């Protein structure tokens, strides 16, 4: 799916640092090649792939696009959960992995919000928007 999805950490309504070691721990087994100088990496899974921008930059949002297959959506959820990020599909509800993350979102990202428990939940939020 050629659709932009941003992952970002927030604290007190402001951008915050995610956990870059968690990002690498979850995603590095799926790198087609190491991230390039622009922090871009292509992930390859058993049933698809995804382009990811912003790898290794904890205070900047990661952007995912060209996400194909169900495993890549599950990786997106897993990396968000492990690194303390929220998932923001453009034009769709903000997705949080834990209800308490809603308190840290900027006000403009709080409505609508979905609590997700899997990549399938993220994809469902996008399709229902």
C-alpha cells in the first residue's frame, strides 16, 4: 500500500525521543541492506516489504510507505510498542499501543484515537477511515 504512516514518540503533548535501540532490535533482522546515509531502509518480510525513512533518528518521526503483506504491519505495531511510539497514518485515526499514550499526544492528535493490539488493528483503522 503506497500510503504514508508516521511513527513518533510524544511526552506532555510534545515530540519526544523514542527508543532507537528497540527500533533496531525489532527491525534489523528485516533490513534488505543497512540503512543508507539518509536513514532509509527497505524491510523485507516473509510475505511483503516496506520502505522506512528515519531509522536511527529517535527524535524525528519515522515514515513508512509502500507497506505490503501482513508481516510488515505487525512489525510496525511491534516497533511502535517496543520503542514507545504512536502510529499516525495520514488522514486516519492516531493509533496508540497503550491507552496511557493518549495523555501525551498533542491535542490535535487525540480525536480520533484508536488503541491497537496488532498490525491488523492498524490496517483496520486505515481501511475504516
